[in-house]
C-alpha cells in the first residue's frame, strides 16, 4: 500500500499539468477513474489467479516449496501457461 501512495504522490503533479483543463474537479475525476481502474484490474487478476491456482493454494500448502517446480503442460489446458 505504501508503494501505491509513493507512486501517487510522484505522479500527481505531472498528471495535473497534462490535463487539458486544469481544475480541481477534473483532477478529482481523473484520480477517481485511476483508482477505480486499478481496483478493477487487481480484483480481476485476483479472481483469475484463484481459479487458476486455487487448488494448489490452501491452508496446508507452502508457496515457497512450489518455487522452481516444473509443471507438465496438459494439452487440454495450455492457455493457462500462455497467460
């Protein structure tokens, strides 16, 4: 969350200066769209990841043990490895 705050603070004034009409209302709308789009992207990505890897992630699983594990590509499910 801190990284998002730092990136927001660094990009606030360049975004404001790039607006065609520089008003506080336009900056509020632009910021709202940006936060909403970021929330939507993160939400969709998390849902996709749960459906793709949900069976391998559980209470008893250790994600660090799954690093560098070679997966066998199932010909019927090749698209999950292409993404």
